[in-house]
């Protein structure tokens, strides 16, 4: 990789991958952040555990594929297509597999109002 444009394209792929993965993940995590109905399902661990992992995975996956294909082939457009395809498959896998934990309604917290003393 002796061309300076290859390095900057790899960095742009990493930034775009992190942004795309985070934007695809955010609607799934909305219930955990806002709490859902009466805020009974609030779980802020998605912000300090899941969010950094999603962003890191979104940044590293296209970057690693980009570097691996550039090592094997000299054509940067082949590496770009492979990195975008890997990112697309990664985001598809994320949205179809990852789901934040949601506590069942019948196990929700302490009794509220009308409980006998």
C-alpha cells in the first residue's frame, strides 16, 4: 500500500462503517434507552456496553476487509466492493440477530399502588 489515497479511503470506510452500524443499531436500542411503556424497561447498559462494541465492529469490519483485499489484489475498486459487501452483511447480521434484553411484563418491578400492607 504505497499510495496515500488507499490509507485515506480505508479511514473513510472505517468512519462510514461505524456511523452506518450505529445508525442501524439505534432504532433497536430505543426501547432500552427510553424505557418503553411507563419507563419500566429502561436499561442504559446498551449505551456503555453495546454502543462502543457496535461502533468498533462497524469500523473494523470494512477496514480489515479493505486491507486484506488490497494485500491480495492491486485494484482498489475490488477492495471497496468487498468492504462495502462485508459491511452490508455485517449490518444485516446485526439487525437480524441482536436484540436488547426486555424484561417480560409479568415480571416487572415492585407492586405499585393498591398493594396490601
